[in-house]
């Protein structure tokens, strides 16, 4: 690649379950700030070997999430810090264009060594919607016996397996990560913030979703909205879930507490994709 010598890599760097059968569809107050009309939609893009075009708004941060830990390779001379600021947090790149620039090629290298090509450009008033890049699901090479065996395999995916996989994907060191073939990333067509708590005591932001057999597990960042300590209770969730687990804590400090004292992660399991499981919550 041209100017290869100037290519740099930007890289910063007990499970308990409460089984539920939540079928609550509690309506939010009319003045709720969680309206779907006002919430930006995540843009899901499947990597199909063609470079992915990403337009950045000047002066506003846009983040791009990948299915695995990622390092971004780019030309430091053509995209210097005065033009583009890049922060890498686990699987998400936070991109802030400081001025307009024309299309520049970048390489997002996943921890499995797969490289996703990006065409980055910046202009005024571009979309700020979060981007979630997912890998295509691999189809079996043979379809003979194996419809039946796949069905048997799908039933073998348990709640505990799904929860453990999702928690490890977000928190475990690289050396402990495993990618079982029967659990794969699943795209979400959902807003950046969702009305998951009927009393609006906390903000819920979907992070990622996986599918194993006929089950789905979704991870969400939960932040306290109150100026007092909040004890999270899965029974207050709106949606149709089979299991839920807060990790690493259920007791949140008041809003704005330093070092993420007011935040935790929620993992929920459903028999339908997450967007469908909480559809009634938007009514």
C-alpha cells in the first residue's frame, strides 16, 4: 500500500442468572424522552469484502463498532491528528473529524486477523448515527445430514452458555476469548437508547447481540438517571425476556459518579431478536 511506512495502528487499550418470563408491555409517559422518533438508529452494515463507506460529520463524534477487538490502520500523514481524532475502546472506534477531508482508505484489523476496508471521508452536517459492522453468517458447506444435526446442536445452546459468551466477548482478555461456531453476532435494528425501564430510572443503550440456536442474548449499557443510589431489579424491565443478568453489579451510585460508578452492563436472553422482544415497550 502506498506510504506503507507511515501506516500506524490505533489501539487503546461468578456468573449468576435470574431466570424470568417477562411479558410486561408497560407504556411510557407521553412526555418520555425515549421516543423512537427522536432516537438515532444504529446503522448495521454486513462486511462483504467491498470497502465500507463511512462519512463523518465535522465537529461531532461518530462511533463504529466491530464484532471483535479491532485495530485501525491508516495513513498518519494524510489523516493527521489535526484532521481526525481516533479513540479505540475494545471493539468500538470513536471517530471525530476536525475538518472536512476527501475519501481516505483505512484498514480495520480484527483480532482473528480479518481485515475490513473502510473508506473514510468527512463533511459538514453528515449523519451521526452509530455504525455496527457485522460479519456475514457462514453457511455450512454441506446441507445433507445436517439439517437435523444442526437442529440438535441449536437446542444444546443454553442460557448459561449465551451469557458466558456475551460477558467474555465484552470483558475477557484476548487469550480467553473463544468463538464457538454455534454462537454468532447478530445485527440489531434498534435506537441508540431504548425504553427498557418502565419507570425511566436508568438509561439503556444496546451494545451488541448474539444468536445461539433459537435464542438471542443482548448486552446493554445501563446508567443511573437518578441523583440517588439505584438498586436494579430485572422485574422492572419492559420486554419479553427469558433471563437477565446485571454484570458486574446491580447497585448503581448516583448519576455522574466518577469511574463509572453509576453504570453497569445488562445481559438479556430472548427467543426473538432484541428489537422484537421490546417492541411493545415503544407503544
